């Protein structure tokens, strides 16, 4: 499982946790999220996220 961070506001999508408020189940891989996903904090596109190193 990986984590992805919005480069604009810093919000983090954790694949292990998913994103319940966006209807994304825990364990959902970043690649499996729709390309029209937007950051729930600032509204930028999926393209504005970068994978971050974990631990």
C-alpha cells in the first residue's frame, strides 16, 4: 500500500485507508481511482498528486 500527497495543499490519500467521504473503499489502489478524482481539500486534479515515501 502506498500514500499519495496533493502537491498543492498537502492532503494525503492512503491506499490502506481509502477515502470514505469520497466513496473510496479501504485498500483501493491509486491506479483504480477514477481519473476525474479531485482533491477533497482543494479541488485540484489527480495529476497534482505525488507518491510519497512511507516510513
